C-alpha cells in the first residue's frame, strides 16, 4: 500500500474510532488539571493548546482536526464550547494523554511544516524561535501624524506624533539589540522619512529568516481625540473576524487541505498577537504606573497589521490631545518608560513562544 493510501486509511480509521467513542461531555480544563496537563485556552479566538512535558496538542474548538506537536494534522473532532466551557469526551482526553505521555505512536496522517514565506519544507519536528523583531515607528516625513500645541514653563511647544514614535522606536531598538544580539532587530524607518503602509508591510513580509524562525511586528503610534479628557495607552491586534491568506497556495499539492492549513496558521497568528498585546499592555503598566492608565487590549482591522503575515500589534502610547499626557509624551524619560514597557512585554512573549516551540495561547 502506498504511503498516501496508508495516510488516508489512518484518517478514516481515526474518524470512525472517534465517532464510536464520542459520548458524554467532559470539562477539558478540569480533566487536564487532573492529568497534570497545562491548558492554554482563549475563548475569543477559540484557540487551545494542551501541553505536558514539552509535548503539545493544539486545535480550534469545534474544528474537524487537531495538530499534534508542530507538524502532524490529525483529522478528528476537536473539543467544542458548551455553556461557556470547553468540553469533549473522556476518550478524547485518554487519546491526548497517551500521546503526551509518549505511549501513542500513530501513523502520521498529514505531515506539514511551512516556512515563514509559506513554502512547504517537508521537514518535521521543528522547534521555532523568534528570529527577528521589526519595529515600525508610525508616520514620518511629509506625514506628521497627530499633533498638538502645549505650553511648558510659559513656552509653547509642538508635540508631533511622528517624532514621538521615532524616539520610542529607537529606544526600543537599542534595548532589544542589547538583549538579543543573535536576533535580527530591525526598524522600518530610523529617520524622519515617509513610508506608505504598503512599504511598511512589504518590509515586514520580506524579512529573511530560516525555516525554524518567526518574526514579530510592532507598530508604534500616538493617539488623538476631539475629547480632550481622553487619555491612556492601548494595544491593538487584528480582529479575528478578518481573514488573510497566509499560506502560499502553490506550496500545497492537496488543495483540499489548503483552507484548513491556512485557517490553523491564521488562528495561530491571531492568538499569538492577542498574547503579545496582553504582555505589552502589562509591560507598559508596570513601567508607567499611575502616570497614565491602561485602556486595555483591543481588536481592529488596521491595514498595517492586517497585511503582515506574522504575529503583529499596534501600540497607541497615549493621547497628545490631552494636556497632561502630551507633556508626558514630550518628556524623554517618560518615553523611556514606554519603551521599557514594550520591551518587557516582548521579552515575556518571546520566552512563552520559544518555550511552547512556536504555538502559543492565553491562559
């Protein structure tokens, strides 16, 4: 029997066996805890990772497939949400238990690993790391972004977004370069130049990496509002409702699984972006304390974020239309706190990403 036929037979057997065993609901969180497993579950993106001793199973709730490790797609019904809880069957948990304990040796149903360019590599068992971090100071050149006039010690000053973005970007670059000498630390602009949104995303998507490396994208901006009392920082990620094509269609021979694989990788980017946003928001909060306030993490379909094929966030560092906050944003010592906060968040994310070997979730 050919390998293709064996794989197909294994898929059919898996589906048949699982259908026969599907029974009463089991609370995944409780059951995972009893079995010594770590559960990372994000109700927003519906993404889940179950991990134990370095091995993991990941899936999108309710989907018809799960991912074992980083490379084997097994077509079987994933746990689903019921009454706000993630539920499955005892047989599913037993099967995961066997796999995570190394007692399960299934025939690899579909083995797939893609490079960051979306090309099939044919390799399995990769451990992913962050190979590059791209800092994108928003606006620049003929595009100043938001601005306001403020009075400091009786003297009027102009607070301009493009300048603040670049200062924070440079500070963040210096910190990351010192902390990660072996990683690529890059900036879309390092001076007062104008870049279109397409140019920024093209820079991000063209970063050269090995097949086992990923790149992070951080866009830095300053907020403005007609409401002068509006203040605080917030971190944005791409709305889970927006759909991207993140896998090169020419890289997959079996077009039947293309949408499945694209969905998995896209959901992974979304989950990782949410987690990165959460860490950065907490990092900034730890640095600025009561000087400003967190407006939380939010979702939106920003062009600059939605067109990059990687975990990506947009940081709004404050409101320059608020007098108190505008003065803070004109103070280099405060901008250093912001840059340290973003760095701390990125560092926490890098640790989590590399510990989980490239697939992350939110606890």
